C-alpha cells in the first residue's frame, strides 16, 4: 500500500517538475514579468458558444470571463487588471482584493494564526489583525504556478500545478496541488482541485473571483442573490468563527428568497445539500444568471473590489466597495480549531479533492 502511494506521489512530483515538456506555450500571451524576471503567461479557453475565459499562471488567476449576451455582445463578468504589475501592486492596497486568484493553503481566517496537529502547534503569519488570512503573507494567490494538460475543441481545459514546500508559510508537509479549469459547452466554468502531501497538513482551497453580471465596471447592488442556506457561521468582532451558528429565519442575510446584494457582507453560509444549486446571482440588465454548485460545506459571500483610487481595473475601470461579489466555495474558516467543524486535515497518503462549478444562463 505504502509503495503504491509513494509511486503516485513520485509520479505527481515528476510531472510537476517536467511540465515544460507537456504544454505548448505558443498559444499563450506574455502577461508580464515577475520581479526576478520570470515570465507570466495568459491562456484563453473558448467554447463553441463564444464564451471565453483567460487565466494566468500568477496565482492560477482568472483575469477575464466573457459571456455572450442575447444582443451578440460579450460581458466580462469578473473584476481584474490588464497587466501583471497591477496584480502585484494590489497586495499593497489597504485591503488586498485577491482578484480571481486561487487561495491557499487555507482560505479564510485562522484564529491568531495557530493550530495544533498531531500534538504539534504551528504558528502562522498574523497578516490580518493578528489572524492568518488566505494562507498568510505569501499564499497561493501570490505564487507562480505551472501550466500543463491544455486541451482544445469541445469542453477545453487547462491544468495548473503548484509545489508548496514543507513549512511554506509554516504549514507542514510538501503539498502538490493541481487545479483544472474546464469551459463546458453548457457555459460552465468548472474548477477541480486535487492535492497530496508528504505529511499530515491542513488545507482549504477556494476561488476568489469578484463577479458582476452587469459587467466588471459597474455595481452589483442591483443584482439579485440567492443562497441555499438556513444558517451562517456566527463570528466574533474580528470575523473569527465563534463555533456557533446563526439561524437565518428573519435575518437580513436570509437569501433563500432572492433579493438584492447587500452593500456589506463577509459571511460563511452553511451548505448542506451537495446536489443542488448553492447560490445564484441574477442581472436584470443583461438577463444573465450565474448558478454556483459545490461539494464544499460552505459558500463565503463577500461584496467588495475597492482599489482605493490607487489602481485602475481593466479598461481603466474605477473599482469601488460594491464592484463585485465573491462566492468562495470552501471549508469553514478556522476549522482546524473547532473539532465539530468539517474535517480540514489532509493526511499523508490521502488525496484532497473538491469541485466547484459556475454556470451561466441567458434568461429570456
């Protein structure tokens, strides 16, 4: 058994180290240069309906998601920047937006940046008011991933991989991560994550696009949101879960009946049905609906996008506090510190796997 698992792990590692031989970058565009001169590329996937997604290997980031409308035009429904320099500079803003990134090793907050695993306490960076947010100072959204396994034709896809070394941001275990983006002919953007580790560790990956179905250069406050949840995580003033739950009957955040997006929200909704729509967003302007499907126990909803009049978004857009809305499908924040929360531990020899789908529909 252990020899078989070692074989799988070593093959995963060899694939990661030799991906330059597995993908033709001639179809990619140079997106920018890292401070050390490493090249960052952008790839585009498109389906037969005209839907397009652009992905860069800095942070495994979605920079553009264009949906065809009834009038023949395309609406770019995610916030982002036109160049790599802006993505790098965005981490210097008073609140980094993480536009379109892949968040890890642990999405959300970890109380006081510490957790105990196998009787060992690990201290992480306190990059958010003394707590750890989105993996620490150098989370997965700030790392250079590698491209591999590019497919064309119907249901095109691309896989990105990352090797996170043992004690990267002080998380235990060397973690091998693979993320496959697939653009289906049903106008779905599918995200499938896999990971293995050399030691027991904690993991919680998510996608951090800010959606706006009116187009990325407007506001989401006139768009309707539905969330298939009857409770949210109760949080303390620093937005750390208390371990309790808040029932949503009669609550302002009860979105089981669709209503307009709130101006301020930063909450984890508990998702108990894995085979139903977890959340939707609907634009009456473009008659466009987005359905969110996930196998994760929560969707963290966040309205934001503010660039503090410091950076310009794509096409010279001025992003403000209600420019976009995130539907971060993930495990509960701070789950390693709450025994009754869903398991967040990935053991050596096991595989982490999760899938999220963003489905787009034109409504007549």
